């Protein structure tokens, strides 16, 4: 309609050169991590599953930091000294408050403008509402993934106890003994065969490996 956009511009993250620098740095970080995991062995000696898992984890971590940085660079959610509270009274701007949310990319710590209403003795962050984060500490993407009621109705287990005790049995009892220190690659190298053994897939692994050697 020929109307020019008004209001505050998005973000303090400069476009162009600086962003290119961030992108290159993020990419370099992922590549360096993967190269460390791979080590000096030849491709045929890779534990490909461990590399896949670790590479995905690292890529998610870097992506989470990029999203976090972009959101936190935009401080336009501070819309003046007061905002109307639901009660009708003005809520006063207090400052920026940090909160860590669980997201599909992993934890994200967001810095949001916080307003406090004296009559209600309650506060709110407009950005939480804008991003669909007002109901707790999980992102909309995670909430969609954890449709507990739906899963329970289908007879599926939604308790984390099974996974937690699995972690304790598979990883804790092997990697958290007194005085132990691990590199990511070293821990992966121990955990992968241990999980195969505990899952009853140890022989499958060696069979697959033997078949691959024959085929090579
Ligand atoms: Zn109020």
C-alpha cells in the first residue's frame, strides 16, 4: 500500500558483513568439532553412528546459539515505561529478565522486557506472549512434540523415568565412576558398544561389520 514500516527496526544484529562473519564462525565451529570426532583414521574405520549423533548435537547447539542471539538482539519488546496490565492498571517496565526455555534446538536463554503491575503484584513479558512461550518454559515446537495426553491415550509411555534410569544404567554406571574424565570422542567410543551390548545388538554389530569388510 506504499505505507512505510514504522516502529523500531528488528534487532541489533547488523546485516551483511558482520552476519557473514557469524555464519562463517558457526560453520567453522561445527566442522572443527566433527574433525575432532573423526580423528585421523580413514573413513572406513569411522564409528559412523557416533559421528552422526555427535554432529547433529553440535549443529543443534550452534543453531540454538544463533537463534538466541537473533532474538536477544531485538529489544523492541520494551515498548515504553508502562504497558496496560490485564487488570487495566499500568504495569511498569522493570528491566530485561533472562529465562531458559526448552526448545527443539535445546535450551535457549532469552532476555525479555519485564513489566510489573503493582496492584496485581504480578509481572509479565510481552515477548513470551508474542512467541507463544507464556505457558511455561517449553517452546511451541517442543509442546507439539510432547503431546502427552494424546500419547497416553494411544497407550504409549510418557514418563521420563524409563529414559532417566536407562541413562543411569547405560552411561552413569560406566562413565561416572570416581576420578573419571572423558573426551566426547572417548565417551562415545565406550558408550556405543555398551549400548549395543545392553540392547542385545552386540552380535548384529559385528556381523554387519564383518559383512562390510567382505564387501570391501
Ligand atoms: Zn494488574
